[in-house]
C-alpha cells in the first residue's frame, strides 16, 4: 500500500471515530420532569451509559437543616434513576464557609451510611446563586 493511501485511510478512520464520540447518548432529567433548564443552561442529571453526572444542589443556610436539604435534593436526583448514595463514587462540595461545613459534617455523613465516596471540598468567595452558601455535585455509577 502506498503511503498516501495509508494516510487517507487513516484520516477517514480518525474522522469516523471522532463522529462516534460526539454522538453519545445522554439521558437528561431536570426538576419538574423537564429535560433541562434553558434559562441558566443545564440539566440536573445527565446519564451516559451507567454513569450519573448530578449538578449541584444548593442551600442558603449553612445549618444542619440546610445541609440536609441539599442532600435530600441530591437523593431525589439519585432516586430518579433507581440509585442511592451507595452508588456515589465522587462528591464535589463548594462552600463559602468551610469551617462551618466541617462543624456540621454529620448532617452530610448520615446519607452515605459509612460508605463514603472520593470527595473534594473547596471554599469559594461565592456561588452562582449569590445567596447560596453550599453547593454539592455528585457522580454515581449504576450497576451494569
């Protein structure tokens, strides 16, 4: 085979691989049984294969009650796909006050029932919703 022919075939193969990757099947869920929010531009949950990518749930109260509200909302997102916190493999937590969050961590921990995910906690100046004090996002795996 001539080198030029090989390069053309290789380019076609790469082109087809790129097209296959851009056409992934996304199952979307958002509050009120819509697929996505078009105002801010996001979906609460996107399922690709057996993985759930769950957008952040927020609270304006950094109290046990406020934290429980965040995890209750996340629980609703999980339940929509038949999952629980035991399916969660990664948690990203953003707060405007990390010390207060650490103080009330027990409100979060009870949802995991001692089966904790990999987690990253970050203190930020502010969140998308100006009055929010905590936002938590998750990645969960469903059984195949």
